[in-house]
């Protein structure tokens, strides 16, 4: 670009260049907002009358310009989508619709996941060894399950019927230790 002799002409060129950059940034943000809203790259390209490659390139530029701890580009897009959904759900809750609380909790959990806040908290570092012997090994597991309460009740009934006859079986089950009836 040739250098103009007039300083005001140079200022006008700088202002034109600045306006083009502002316009390009606005278009880039609009493309990103449409993709973040859930529209496909192809549909956005068709509506904005640009190529699909342009949409992908501009969305990638917006994502690259944003800072987030996660390295994947897709995370940025998902976080933007979740933030839009979060705004909608919050507005529904503010309109006193209690049914929107469950979607809100799901969105918050997803945002926590993307920001690395979900999952168990990291363990504290172990204390230095005190020279104590290692703990004893864990006890052996049982090889069979304990009998259930129903099986015990059946055995109790059978014993009562054998000792006292069938008419005394039920009251014996209902008695507690130490009670007299």
C-alpha cells in the first residue's frame, strides 16, 4: 500500500482497516454463536453465504482465541453451548418453573465436568513414614452367605411345630427375648 503524502489520508486508511477488523471479528463471533447454538457448519455456511471451510476456519479462530484449561478445541464449543443452555434454564427458573431445576443440575454437572471440577477430590499427600510395621492383612472373605431372616424364621417355625405342635408356632415367632406372653 503506497504511503499517502497527507497524514489525514493515512489516518483515514488506518480507520478503514480498523473497521474491517471489527467487522471481521463480529462476523467471526456470529459464526461461532450459530455453531454453538447447534446449527451445522453446512447450514451456517449456506445462511451466511460463505463456504463451509470459511465457517470451520473462523470457528477455529474464535476457539483458539479463547483461553480454557482444557487443550481440546471441542471443549470450548461445548462450554459455549452449555452456557447458552444455562442462561435459558435460569430464565425459566426465574419465571417460577420448578421443573427446570433438574435440567439446571444436569447442566451444572456437565459444566463441572468440562472445567475439571467433577469427580473425586484429589487425596492429600501421605504423611511421612513413622517406622511402624505395616498393617495386618485384610480378613479373609466369607465363602458362603449368612442365612436370610426368612430362612431363620422357617427353621424356627419347624422347631416350634416339632416341640409344641402347629398351634404354638406363630406366637413363638412374635415373642421377643425377655417378654412374657
